[in-house]
């Protein structure tokens, strides 16, 4: 173990470099039973000549059957039908109904036949597996698209196979039902009303329309009932400004000044144009095309050539680049061949190389999304839709999935940043999601041969949507948790963070996540939050985040420099985080924390009832001195105590200024002689101060700016944080070793079952130092 060491849990050799592999040059993805292929395109092969289309030659790796199966399935018909029987007997897991706690209720019984290592079963059985795609161009080109429709994500051969797969797969069956249910709800609503809300333009409109068009188009194709295509037409007419109510200014209906709105609307029209191509008359097709070109694609061409207007295309590695390139690519591929203006072709020559050098690198070397845990959803949805559209329309992803070999870790990022009650939702949370989901997990898991991603996502509340129906590989089998380590450390210096828990499948379980990382380089979506943490236990979040401020506030996105107006707002300031405040000041934006950590490497077994072995623990320590001006030393360490039933947070700090330890909670907080008692509903958590240093003062505070803070920009206010209390520990200038022990009051655990760990300096922490 050393500072900045790699992950300790490497026995699985989970991260193979794509570059280490041998590839056979072959043009396209091919999926047939035991012969699964993977498209890995060659980014270097993209050549752009003027506005002409870049040509990428995909490379395909022939995956041997052993690559796709770790359970030794032979692929015989008997195996396939037993796999189907096992699936049916387990079925889907129920999803929680509280909007904050929508995670699955994993059954507490075990079926060892099914809860095995994640795998894809080898099968040619049409009841279990997709047939292969006959569209296999020898030399894929962005302009050479499949001749049948649809082209986008859901080719016709998959629609033909789908009813039979639905009949044999409980997930596809449940999702199909949900999509119909949702579509039925949207059906009776009036078309989306144009609403410019300023902070995110008409992005909510665009994403809601996209969600509806996908659902209506899906239902039409599954029934041939024109009530669905008629309703889709009404929605498209409305968004083209040809409905009964006005939709946006005449020359710029899709709000190109906030290009996400334009891109998502173009994607919405791409689905409608392509999935319903068979129903539209030539006139309708021409109208849709002209609307897509006028309000979407031609603004896209300008964006790539005018860097002020298209700032997101200029070296931006974040969700904007993914969403914008994706929407434009989908729009272009929907109409190419029927577009006589050349715009679609021009877009493809620009969008594909742009996404390959920018979008995919929002995933850092450890898999962390460089913005925030919530922004991962937007970026990854864009990336998945773009890569999938390229594959289905042209036969190659043109290197999208291989350009950044760390893409295979971003599913793990999402799994570990998901706590027991909700995300470790640091920084900005972003706008409403609508058409945005975590279903890129289903796509990536399938494409990168990482079945755990598929298994994790398929039980989530946002799994049912049309794309999942086509991305899901029903041969997936096993349980994501089987063999999955309970702890993971993410060490890239931009986003150092840790996740540690006591179970993957018990919503009551303990989860802590804590971060350091740099305070710049996150597309200005971060907070000044080195040392910040969340804590879940007993199906309750005890230490939590405040989320986004008002995106319209003066200077909110001005910059991430020290004097940025962004850092005037409470939710973004250090005082708004669960960390130490020194002299009431913000952290230093140039902070360069270092971390060290270790874990017993405990992985969950196949049972959903996890038994923690004795001595199982993990810890993470960050040197945060560079985040403060007035401290000569500061390290913060967090570790699991008592076989993952308790948490110790230890701060060792020397400061010439007054200090305040802060934690934001929804709990009712009572100060007592040992520390604090927290209550949320009928759940309780005790916070005990160990070896309490003299001079410290325990208290609570309102989650509002300090009286000593610099003034907000004229006319601006902070958002209220109703129900939130700040737990505070004040310390005068000096040297401290502050140890806060968190004891969730687990049912059946008596006070003598809680441990009081010894006092050990952070420098001496080891896996056994607190036994
Ligand atoms: C992705 O990770 C999984 C799990 O480690 C591994 O089996 C798979 O081969 C990886 N995929 C690629 C394309 O490297
Ligand atoms: C999809 O769901 C709808 C609504 O529940 C149902 O009527 C239809 O039969 C389902 N499709 C298939 C192929 O099962
Ligand atoms: C819808 O029509 C298509 C084309 O005629 C046909 O292949 C498909 O089976 C029909 N689907 C349904 C559910 O009737
Ligand atoms: C909307 O109306 C305009 C003006 O008549 C026309 O150019 C455009 O093609 C129409 N769009 C759709 C989707 O009908
Ligand atoms: C962090 O990830 C970024 C993006 O992939 C990469 O450029 C950088 O080198 C990584 N830093 C470290 C310290 O690994
Ligand atoms: C279906 O509707 C439910 C309830 O509004 C929502 O939570 C879910 O995300 C929707 N699914 C899709 C695919 O839109
Ligand atoms: C308070 O609860 C809400 C959900 O009801 C959650 O979103 C938020 O993060 C919690 N806040 C804190 C500070 O824990
Ligand atoms: C900390 O010091 C740096 C460098 O002198 C300065 O730019 C910054 O404003 C200081 N931060 C605070 C909160 O005083």
C-alpha cells in the first residue's frame, strides 16, 4: 500500500487493456449464439477531407466461446431451455416505490442455480438469443447504410425476433408491458408545450418529446396500430411548430443557443423518422427531413465551424460533447440517402471524429465520469445511442467503443457510485432526465463483454424503455453481486474517491463514499468539496448532498477559478459540504490531494444475504493539506469498524485558524455528552466523539451561508435546504486528532455489540490496526 497506489482489489484482473489483445481484421459486429464478436474500430483510420465524410475501418475481434462464458455452458439445447426455466422461476425483482429509494428489493432467499457469476450463456436457441444480423458490409462507411428500416438501434430483424424473446424472458416481458403503460399515459396528454425555462432552455421539452416519440414508435411497431403513429405525428408536428400551439421562434425553434436542446430534438425526430419510416408518406418524410435539417442539422454544421457557437465541439470532454454529437449523428443517419442537401453527410464527417476525441474521454483512466455521478447519465446515454446507431446503421461503431480503453470501467464507476439509498451525488445534479437513463450499462455490458453491468441495471426502475429492448442480450445470466468486491477505490487525481459497503443486495446495508480529487477540470459542475462524504445505513441517508444551485444564478458557470462567482453560492462552497471548514473559507481550487487505501478485498458471494467474514474492513486516507491555506497538515481517513457495522472518520489537522467539522443531514439532531444522536423516522444513528480533544464544541447549524461570507452577486439568493441540519464540531486554532464514530442502530444489536476502536494515527492505519 502506498500513496496513489493502484486498486488493491486486482485479483480479478478486471481491466485488460484493449491494446494487449489480438484482433482479427474483419468489418462488422456479428452476433450469433456462441460466436459473439466485438467491434473495435480504428480511430487512427478516420480521415477527414474537407467536409467529406471520414472513413473508419472497424476491426473485429473473434471472441471464442470461452470469452463469453465463465460457467462452462456448452450451448446445447438442453442448457438453453434450463437457462430459460431458471430465468422464469426467478423472474424480476420488485423495485422500491419511494421515489428516493427506487432500488430493487433483492430477494433474501437464494437460488444458487441462478445466482452465479455473471456470464453470457452460449446459445443459438431462438427463444433465448438474438439471431445474427445479415447486414455485414465488407468495408463499413458512415454513408453506406443498411437498406432496410429501421436503421437506428433497432433493426428490423430484431423487431421480428422480439415477440418470441419477450415470451421467454421475464425482463423483456416486464419492460414491454411498462413501455406500453407509459406510452398509454403519454397518449392521452396534450403535445409537449414549448417552455423556455432559461436555466436549461427547452431541454426538458426536447427530452420529454424524445421519450414520447420512442414509446409511440415502439408501440406502433409492436402492434401495427396506427393510433400510435398518428399520435407520434401530432407530437412531431407540434415540435416542428406546425401544431395547434406555437413552438419557439420561427428561425430557431429548437433553441440552438443551448445546443443540447437542438441535439436531443434532432434525436427525437431521428427515432420518429426511422422507426416509423414505413408509415410516413413521401410528403411526410420530406417535411420531417426539412424540419430536421432546418432546425437541427444545419445549426450543427455551424457549431463545428464556429467555435464560439459550438464551444462544446472544441475539446470539451463532458456530457455536452456526447449529447450534441450523438443527436446530430442520429439525425444524419436517419435521413442519409434521402437527404438531397448533403447536410447529413457533412455532419457525419464532423460528428464522428469529434466524439471519438472528446466525448469518450470524459471517462477518466479509472472509469470515473469527469463531471459528476448524475452527469454520467447524460453523457453515457449520448455515447451509447451514438455508438449503437453507428453500428446498426453502418455496420461499425468507427472506433467509438475502443478509442478510450477505460470505457470498460465506467460501468463499474456507476455501480460503485450507487449507494444503498441513492447515488453519491456530489456536485451538480443536472436537469430532469426524461429520455436519459442508466441503460448505457445494458449496451456497454453487452458490447464490452461485461455481463455484470447488464445484470446490475436490469432490475433498476429506469430499465424499461425501448432501447433496452434491443440492447439487452437475453443470454445474460447470473448475479452481478456474485464475486463483486464490496469496496473500490478510484485513484485518478482528478477524482480520487472510495466506496465501501457491507452488501450489494440489502437496502439496509452500510454504504460510505468519500472523495478528494482536484477542484477544477469537471466542466464547472463540481463543488469545493475535498473530504466530502455520504453515509447510508438502515435504508436511510444520514450524511447527504445538497445538489445543484440555480443554474441561472449570476456567475454560476462563470469559471472554476478561485474568484469565480460560482464559489459564492452556499451549495457550491466548502461550508455546504460534509468536510472541514478552515476559518470559514473556501478550499483552494489548486488543491492536489493524494490518497492511500486498502481493503480486505471482501467480495459478496452468490447469496443475497451477505455474511461479512471476521476482520473484513477497508480504509481510505486523503492528504488534504493542499486544499487549505491555513493548515500545515491535514489528513482525513475513513474506515469500516466491527466487520462493516460501524464507521470511523478521523481528521488529523494543524491549523493557525479556527476549524469547523460539518455534516449535512435530514435527521433530527440532538447533542449529547458523547456526541450526537440522529433520528430519521424510526431509524437512529449515534455519533460518538472518541478521545475528545479539549476545546472542541459540539453543535448544530442551519444550512445557510455564514455571516462572514462575501456577498452574493446583486439580486441573487441561495436555495433553501428544507429539513437539513448541519452537524458541527468547532475547534479553535491548534492541532487535533478528531475521531467521529458512526454507529447505526441496527435491529437486534445491543450497545455492547458496538466496538470502541483504539486510537491509531492515520499513518499507522492498516487492515488490522483496529482489531
Ligand atoms: C471488460 O471487462 C470485463 C471484466 O473484466 C472483461 O471480461 C472484458 O473482456 C473487458 N472487455 C474488453 C473489451 O476489454
Ligand atoms: C407488450 O405489452 C403489451 C401491453 O401489455 C401487450 O399487449 C403485448 O402483448 C406485449 N407484447 C408481447 C410480444 O408480448
Ligand atoms: C405488423 O406488420 C408487419 C409488416 O406487415 C408484420 O411483419 C408484423 O408481423 C405485423 N405485426 C403485428 C403485431 O401484427
Ligand atoms: C412544418 O411546416 C413548415 C412550413 O410549412 C414546413 O416547411 C415543414 O416541413 C413542416 N414540418 C413538418 C414536420 O411537418
Ligand atoms: C486521469 O484520466 C485522464 C482522462 O483519461 C487522463 O488524461 C489522466 O492522465 C489520468 N490521470 C492519471 C493520474 O492517471
Ligand atoms: C415510465 O413511467 C414511470 C412513472 O412515470 C417512470 O418512472 C419510468 O421512468 C417511465 N419509463 C420510461 C421508459 O419512460
Ligand atoms: C435529504 O433527503 C433527500 C430525499 O428526500 C435527499 O435527496 C437529500 O440528499 C437528503 N439530504 C441530506 C443532506 O442528506
Ligand atoms: C489561498 O491562497 C491562494 C494563493 O495565495 C489564493 O489565491 C487564494 O485566494 C487563497 N484562498 C483563500 C480562501 O483565501
